[in-house]
């Protein structure tokens, strides 16, 4: 538990870093202490060390923020780095053809993590950001990743409460199970207004020798979306990336 005196130095440092979130990217020392569940004196010492190393930065307003040094280290994560290097040229080509949002995501346990994104200037706004997490059951990339996840992962997701983002979000486990089977059958996923009521996404798997390792999607405005026309484009891009990674493709 937070605040226990027996916590290690490492766990305390991680608690400080974990205190930040997209909703709270800048925190005072007192806010850091409260959110991390640590004494103010401990937070003062650890924050000074993190500042010196570059994991934290302190603005002119006195608030702490995640530092660029931590971003540099995080960008070396092998799943993200290799995929991004291979995927970016293909994502750029897909963007040039469509001028829509292009997203790349991987699964981490029961969530997905977006590791790259190209946002269209006039494309529909999306709720995603690079490094951001999201549920697996609602987005196009999430449905692809969940459909190809180990059975144990699928059952854990299906057994947990499924968050409803709009009235069209699939939250019935039986219906979601059928959706996943259809994704595996046709080779792509469509998420129609399941996250926001103005957007539709079409996603396809990216395969490596060990199986599906990522998913690629286009996110477009619902009122100008044609999933049947978009799916071949996304699938073709997925096949190009799969070949580059040495994976089998359909």
C-alpha cells in the first residue's frame, strides 16, 4: 500500500513517476506527495534526484513535469522502437492516400498502447495520443489485438466490466465474442462510433513470426466513412508491415 514505511527506494521513485497522468501532467511537490502516498520530505529528496538525472523537469511555475530524459529512455523499448521505424513510412503512405488519422498500437496485458500516430489536419478529432493507453474492446486496433490475443487474455477481458463510451459501444460479452470471431474471419475490424459518435475506425493486424504483434488503423469521420473501401487499404498496409517483420500474411 502507498505510504507504508517498508517500501523500497525503487517503489517510491516509481510511485512518484506514476503520479503523473494525461489529466495531471504538472504537479506541485505537495500534489506529488499526496498522489504518491509519500511523506513530503521523501518526495523532496527523490524529486531532487530525478531532476538532476532528467526524469523530471521543474517549470517557472514551480510545478514538476516528466522530463525529456525519461522519454528518451522510454523510446528505446524494443517493441515500440522497431515497429515505429518499420511502420512510419507505411503509415505516411497510408496518410498520403487518405489524409485521415493513421494509428499504430500494441497490446500490453489487458490494454492497448498507441506507439505512433499521424493526425490529419482536417480529419476527425481522436482521443488518442502516442504513449496513451486504451481499452481493447472499443477501438478498431483494440478489437484486432484482442481477437488475436491468447484465449486467457480474451476471457479476462470478457469477464471484466466493459466500459461504455457511447450508446454503440459493445459491452455484452457474448456479442463481443462474436465480433472477435468475425475479425479473425474477415481479417480486419471496424469500430463504428464505439468511442465517439463522430468517428469510425478500420484496423488490420500486423504479424511477426510469433503472431500478431500490433494493429494499424485509419480513423475517419463517420459520415464520410466507407469501411468496405477502407479495409483493403489498411489490410494492404498491414501486409507490407507483416512482410517487413517476417510474419505470415493473408
